[in-house]
């Protein structure tokens, strides 16, 4: 008879080598596949984990008894007005565009303030701000800031005098 169908493993040493190889070769293949998949080029706009799991909104608690800090015209512009006036959205005159602002400035400060407080065209009253957060005085400072950036010569509004305590 012939030994054609006999075992390939003829000694205990060969058996140990086959068992060890059958364990480590698949692990090595899996490891190499992981390295290959993770080494691919990633786009420049990959978001970090922190950006992906950040909250949609944040609560900002304020101390009601703390003294109120009055914002500058630039701060109010950045917080409220820039969403439309930076890009010219909905026909809003762009910040610093003298041609768009000159007819408005020519009508005067009071006309500008009326438009801001009551709203005009697509602009909501007070630019969409809450009177509890931004006062009329702060809005007037923002109007002067935007008008003067477009070539106007409006004076800074005077700070309102607080009513005496009773």
C-alpha cells in the first residue's frame, strides 16, 4: 500500500508549529488589516470627537442681582446685527458699504433708530433682540457704530441717567 493519504504532521515538533501558526497567523492578518484601514488619507474637514459630541445649545445663567454691563456698539453689532448686515441678507445694507448706508444716514439718527426699534422690511423690531438683554441705548450705540463705519459722522449717544432710588 502507499502512503499518499497519510498525515502531513509526522512529529510532535511539527504539531506545535502548526498549532502556534494557526493561532498567530490570523491575528497578524487582522492586525495588518486594521493598520491598512486606519492609514487611509483622511479629508481636511474631519471633525474631532469633541466637535461631534458638543451640545447644540448652552445655558447661560446670569446673576439677576449683579450690576448690568453696558455693551459697546461693536459688541451689539457682532451679537445681533452681523447675522444680516455682514452678508447683506434680505436686503440689509452691508457693514461699511458707504453707498448703501448714505441714503439712510442722510435721513438722520432718529430715522435710523425708529427703523431699528420698530423694524423695517425684513428686519424685525430691535433686530430680533430681547429688551431684557440689549437696551435701547446699546442698540443706539450699534446704530452709530454701523453708520460711522460706512462714513457717517454720528456722535456717540449719551448714556441714560439712572432714576434715583426712592
